[in-house]
């Protein structure tokens, strides 16, 4: 809600003090109980829909458009909100809003809000986001069948006035339809930046204990001596998302993870586990990867 009249402002202010309503954005409020049930992506969609009604001329782009399209995006990229403008209407950036001059913004309407098209959104994410976060929205678009690598590259080449074209192409060269979650995409990007590019993604091994059952690993490398090491990214989603747990409890998921690692060990496949916090400590993660003998790419001199 957006209170407009003085009486509305007074009522909302009183309910904020009472704790039944929360301020979710400058001038925007929501019922606390309802708001707390939403995840961070859905909260942002609510804010963007409200801002879209408030500013009908706004065209949302970048991560903001990605969220409206239902694409994966790191929580760290949700704010500021990104708005596309033309050169004649260039505005000064604000704390929670960043304006971008875009040529050929390619607008569509999603859920009543003007946003850039999926293709344009992915191009802008590749240009605007640090590499660590740029893979997730493109990976998810591929996974959802919203685009292909070939069509995305063709779209990049067709844009007449595009900055950072080569950087965008280099990001697209690293994406894959095989990534299952945004966390895996982010982990893969960090591994690439540290010099440990993943050789294979989502590889399956037959279970030695249960006929017909397969063990899937997130990442796989082959060392120079021919031995294999699997990389597992353990995000919270793996243990609580119903689409990934198949009705299992957290304890059951953890037990199956242990059984899988033992089974892989019998096959001679080593395993290194990585958590989200590891991605923020490049030196410590590099030491762990080197200690596990994960193959490192030789840097160009």
C-alpha cells in the first residue's frame, strides 16, 4: 500500500508503531504477517509492481527485470532496483534506484510491469553484474527453455550500439543448461575465477549398493594422473527446497549425502564439499582446492 492522504498516513504510521504493518520501501508499506511469508525475490516483485504503478514511464532492466521474468538471481543483486532510461531523460542515481541509458531496450510487459525482454535482460545482466553473479540468470533462462546460447549470441551481435560486447560474449561462453541452482552457477563462476574451471557438470555414477540408482555430482574434474575428484556445492536449498528434497527430511538428505560420498569413494572418486561462505574467502578456498589436488588451469603469462 501507498498512503496518500494525511489520514491514511496517520493510520499507517500508527499501525507501523504497533507492529502490524512494516515499511518495505520508501513510501510503500505491507501487512507484516503477509510480508514475512514472502521470500526475498517475491518481496522485490511486490515492490517493483507497486513502483511500476507509481511510475508508469519506468522500464525495469537488469536484475530487476530478471526477477520479474522469474529467473534465478543472487540475493546480493536484488538492490538497487535497475531502471532503463533514454539519454534525454537521464536521472541521478538514488540509494535504491540506479538508472541506465540503454539503446534498443526491447520492452515487454510482465505482470503489468514494463520490463526489458528476456534476451535483453540477460545481455544487461552479463554487462552489469560481476562475473560471479552473472551466470545464474542466464543458466536459469537456458534451463527454463527461455532462450538458447546460439540465439542469445545472435541477439548480442544484432544490437547495433552495445557496450562491453566482448565481455558479454565471454560471460555467455561460460553458461550451461545443466546448472540446477543459482548457487551452483555462482560457485562455478568463482571456481573459474580462481583458476579451477570445472571439467564436467552434473555427472552421474551408478550406485554400487542399489541397482538402477544413480549418484549425481555437481562438478567433476579429472587430474593429470587420471583420477577423478567431484565437487559438491551445499547450499541451504538442497536441504529445504521441496523440488530438490523429494519429500525427504533434512536428516534423510544428509544421510543420503554421506552414503553417496562413501559409494563414490569406493569408485575411486574423491569429493570436496563447498558452502556458500567459502565463496567469499578466495584464499581459503584456493588452499582447500589445491590441498584436494583439484586441477588448476595454467595462467597465461
